[in-house]
C-alpha cells in the first residue's frame, strides 16, 4: 500500500481537473510538434536524402535552389578540384500535376538528379519518375501518367520512394534531361540551356567546400545541413513552433505547480499527523511527485490517443506528422515538467511542523 | 545532575509497574515560545520520570502547558532547556531526521482531535505505520496479521474495512489507539484523548486505554483537564502555568478500575 497511489485510486475525482487540463496540453504539444515535424520533414526531405558532402550553388543565388544556376563550365572546374570524387547535377521545378481520375491537381516537385539520394534508385528512363509515396494521398498510383504543369508534360510513375518531398510538394524523381524538359515547357521565363543545373551534389574528401568556391570564384558551397536550413521558411517555422511548444510546456509547469501546491496546502493537517507518527519530509514529497508523474502519464496516454485520432481524421493536406521521436519528446517533457512543477511543493512540505498535529485545544 | 531532583515524582505506585529502566525521563525542561516581549514560558523546569508500564495522568487547566510538555516528551517539539530520555535514548540533541526515526519507532501518539488518513480504511490506517517503516514482502504480510489482531483486540474487527467517515467518534479514537500501539512502543502519549467524545464513550475509551496499557506493560502519559479521567491512571501529576506539582497523595491514584 502506497499512500500517494492509494489516494489517486480512492479519490480520482480530486485529480480530474489536473488530468483533463494536462490531457489537453499534451494533445496540444503533440499537435504543435506534429505540425512542426510535418512542415519540416515535408519541406526538407529532398535535401536531407542527398548523400552529399557539399552542395554547390552559384553565388548570386543567395543559397536558393530556384535562383541558382550552374553551367557545364563551372561543373568542369568543380570536378577538377582536389578531393572531389563525385559530382552530380540537381534541380527542382514546383508545379501542379493532373492525376488520372482525380479532379484536384497534385502539388509536385519535379526533381532532376544524377547521384541517387538515399532511398532513391538510380534515375529512371526518360519521361518516367520515382514518386514520393505521399503522392498516394493525392490519388497517384504506380503506372499512372501524370500531366505536369500548364504544358501537361507527361511523366509515368514507375515506383515509390519515401521522405523525398521538397517544400511540401511531392517529389517526382526524374533524369536531368526530363527535368529540364519539364522546366522549359512549363517555365519558359526560366529557360535552362543544355547541361545547366541548379546546384551540384558533390562527394569528396577533406574540406572541399572552400576549395571549390576558391577554384570557381563564382560558387557558394554549403553542407547538407546548412542547405536544409537555408530552405525558405524552415528556420522560421522551427523557431516559431518551438517558441509555442516551450511556452506550452511552461503552462504545463505552472498548472502542475499550482495544482499540487494547492493540494499540499489542503493536506497540511494530514501531513502534520503523518510527520508526527514518523513520516519523513522526503517520503511525503516523493508521494506528491509520484502523484504528479502518474497524472502526467495518464494525461499523456489519453492526449496521445486523441492526437493519433486527430492525425487520422485530419485531411491529408494538413502537414501533421506524428513521429515516434515526437511522442518520446512530449512524454519526457511532460514528465520533467510534472517533476519540476510538483517540486515547487517541496518547501511547503518541508515547512509543515510535526508539532502542528498535536496542537492546542480547539 | 540526573541522579536526584526535588520535583521528580517518579515513585511507582501501581501494582502493574515493574519498572526496570524508566520509560520516560524529563529533566529540567523549560520551553519558551517567541522571543523578547512576546516570549511565553509554556513549561518551566519540569522534571518527571515515568516508570516502565506506568500510566501517568497529566492534569491541568487549559493553557497550562500540558500539550507542550507532551510534545517535548514525544520528540515533536524541541525544549528550550533540559533533557529528554525515552527508553534510555537521550533525544535532547537529536536532529529532525533522528527525531522522525525516533517517533516512527519508539513512541505512539494519540491526539485530541481524530486524525486518521481519511481515504484509508481502519485496517490501512494501522498499516500506515509499517509503510512508513518501509515494510516489504514478508514484513508487510506480518503487519497485516498484526493489524487484524489489534483491531480484534480493540473490538473493531467488523469495522476493519470501513473508512474513518463511516466510523463513530469512539471507533475512530480506538483506531488511533491501535495505530499508536502498532509498533509496540514502550511509551504512548495521549493528548486529551476523550475530550472530543461524550462522557460515556470517553469512559469506555479510557477503560480500553487502561486495559491495553496494562496488558502490554506499556508506559503512558495521558493529558487531561478532566479530574474524572485521572482514576484510570496509576499516578496523577498536576501542571499549572507550566510548573509541575506533586499529585494529591493517593487520592488521584486509582488501583484497578
Ligand atoms: N506554538 C505556540 N506558539 C506560541 N505560544 C504557544 C504555542 N503553543 C502553545 N503556546 C502557549 O503556551 C502555553 C501552553 O500551551 P499548551 O501547551 O497548549 O497548554 P495546554 O495543552 O495545557 O492547553 C499557552 O499559553 C499557549 O498559548
Ligand atoms: Mg493542549
């Protein structure tokens, strides 16, 4: 028989309010985190999948793929730099695509590539593509011919790849020539001459980035992580969402702190008696923390179940993505907040005088 | 300065008292609440020895310092001056941590107002004592057996599964007595144990206390302001304005009731 747990079992109604509030807060934490992860993963998959030591942009591009242009001459210089072992072109075009049998356009990112990113096979035949499996939600099936862009350029889906989206548009991985054809047919304003790509994916040994930039005099090289963070909105999304998530955690802390210090205040008499008959401050305090942790665990389990249901119920174009990592982070954060919040009661528990139990005549 | 003290009224008088070592020895206890102009001397140079198995009534009007003295004897309150020895253990210099351990294992308390744990049954209220001692496994099983025995002895077997709110005042106080006896302490301290009960129930509870103390040979100090309760004790010690006085000879000392 553990006093704290017995009280939870016998008087659950005393803990209902705290449990309900924490349930909603954990649901909120999971939804916010899931949106952040969905936005981040959906925006950056195509870059995170690159097996690149550096990604080379033209220096006028200010680290933007869409503004960057690398000519065959520049590529030749890069290939000649010491330590560079492999070089491949890469480029993206964001378009809408007609899916057979679907009335809505699917948002696609046509990605032309040479060096296979992780999880993506070698480039398919001309006019064919490996499609990101998120395009299934838009009704795409293997064997479908998608009509891409205003020019309705046909692309046949040969198979699925995962986590390769670019700026929340479904990746369609094609050869560089196919990509250039799509770009030139649909974006005549941004015409690409033969051999021109947006960026170079470079593999090699040593500190090749500065060496490449020095050799070309007109490029700017980023590591893959830098390239991910340079994507439009990624850093801003992350800092905004994290600010909201940490504020929510501060609310969790305040709720737990307030609730359990009120509860402790209410138990002053009982704790005085228990101290008088030999309960240590430590034992009583551990009981308070234990109750807070159990309440947080229950709230997390219910909140997690609700978040999972919400994930299923929400339309596919909401970029909510609940990862195991997000559940683990939220769980750990809730437990830490519960422990810290209830720890506020330590002083109050410590100050309760065992002599108060005996008191003078009423 | 421990050998003799003029106000030490320790001569055992009850037949059941076969004291070897005293259960309690208070020596020159002084307790001052507050400081400066607000200082209140609640107990002044009180010395008292309670023999093993002896039942002592501490009688005095309200505000005379009874609760203060009892709290000091039980390690709930530190004296300003003086020595407290319980069952041979000098607790005068104990740290709060040592006092907690002392209270858990060496003394029993029965308070004036009922203060059982409200969400635990009568039986569980006794088991709290073993939980505080961290009992596990076999010790826990043993504790359950002991709780059942004690409740039977206190005539509460049929109430073992009831919450305090479902018990009468007298029953609650009997559960509190069971809790105080659970660890078989050599000394049990009662602070006006019957003042919240009506006279008849109060007398029954006093009879029960007397019988339980006698049968176990447990020493006790029973604080009361009611002279009618003193005949359950072996000896009565008076306290007025924090100063202990001798009992009125045999007048307050009851034999078997
Ligand atoms: N915690 C305290 N702080 C200040 N004064 C106290 C405190 N407790 C008791 N007193 C005072 O000490 C005196 C003795 O009190 P107490 O021991 O409770 O007497 P009794 O139990 O005989 O009624 C009283 O004057 C009371 O007001
Ligand atoms: Mg009193």
